[in-house]
């Protein structure tokens, strides 16, 4: 998170297109490489530490974008907070649905996240 947060303004410009970002003075190659490296490191870390539940990190930012958040300076911290809240809720449900037995939290997040992920894959992108 700390790797990518300083690029919030540049990401806002880059989201408008490479030509727009370049015309406004941003180093597009640096942005692209920085985001690629940061995303790779963050994904590897999430999967290493949390296992397959790390895909929540793919779903939550898209949900925030669907809710209208477009400024990466707010989207990134909000994604962290919403992702953590989602995992807390999923863990609580996994522990209490079949008490005293516990569901694996990855099973519950997959059940909740798969429909959202499929929707994101099949929707028509905005232009």
C-alpha cells in the first residue's frame, strides 16, 4: 500500500489515458512499471500471507469503483479499510454459521466473491 499510495495523482491521470497523462507531464513508462512492480509484490505478499483469500484484494477496489469512487488517492485507502472489514465479516460468519464447527474463511470468501468476480468479467466496460 505504501508503495503505490504516492502515485495516486499520477494514477488518476493515467486512468484518463496514456496520452493525457503524458501531455500533463507524467512519466507514463515510470507509472506503468511502478504499478506493475507494486502490484506483483502486493499480490505475492497477499497470497503468501493469506493464501487464496487474497483475491478479495481484486474484488474490493472494483466494488468501490462501481460505487462511484474514482480518485485513487481515496480509493486505495478505502479499499484497504473495506477489504479488512470484509475479511473480518467473513471470518466472523465462518466461525459462527456452523458453530461449534468452523468453515474455512477461504470457502466463504469464494462463495461471496465469485458472483462479483464473474459480474466484473462479463460486464461491458465503460468508455
